């Protein structure tokens, strides 16, 4: 009997289970994700949904946003994504582990969707900075577990992989801030 092709919703549910498994460090986490071509495409759809939620979700919830903030947010998210994916590719290439790049991208894309949904929920309930810190810690745990359980890097490689991504994020955030608010880096002229 032929097996039916999983729907996007089926992949979404499985990826949610896999993301929770990554958060808890469950070694079965890789079994929830589809690392084939179909799974890669689905994960990019999830990433696009995450970008739309991040850019337009606050406005849909009634939070005021400056004109053009959503498109600027989308551009910045895309730039950050490309830089992070590029850093991941470069580090994995140095390790001779490009076989882990697609699994990394698939899980990274799905994680972005769930992080966007959780952030919107926290925004809806008015959670403060503690919730933001908690989400940041959870993201770091998930990043380590992606490197450990999905890409199967050795401990030192995990440290290098995470540090490289953090450096890229810091540089990207600096570039984004410089683009959005260039006066921050420029001295006041009298």
C-alpha cells in the first residue's frame, strides 16, 4: 500500500514536536524533521511565515508601528538570516561537514517559525523583559542542541559553531542599527 505524502500541516506538527525535543535535548529530535528536498521547501515556507508574523503580527495585534517598519523589519530579518546561514555554511565547510548544512537549515527555519509565534503570544499577554530573556536562553539551548543532535558536531566544534553565529549576529545587529539609526555611531557636530 502506498504511503500518503505528508501535508504541510503534518510537517508543522512533526517540526513542533522536534523543536520541543531540541529544547529538552531529546536524542530523537532529528526523527521529527524531513531533511529531504520536500522538507527543505516546507521549512522555507515556515521561515517566510515567520518573517510575515514578525513583521506584520504586532500591527495585527493593534500595536502601533512607524510607516515602513514592517518592510524594514522584513529586510533586516532577511539580511540576518543570510548572514547566519552563510556563517553556518562557512563553519561547516571548515569542519568538512557540509552534509549537516541542509539539516541545520531545515531545523533553523522551523525554529524561527515557532520563535515568532511564541514572541507574538508573549507580546499579546504583555510579558516583559523576563520573557524576552527566557526566550533568548531557550534559543541558545536549541542552537546548541541543533549543533549537537542534528548536525552531530563534536563538543569543540559546537562551541566554534555557536560562537561564529553569535559574532555574525552581533555584527549584523550593528549593521542594522547603523542603517536604521546612523546617528548612534556618529558624534554630535557642534
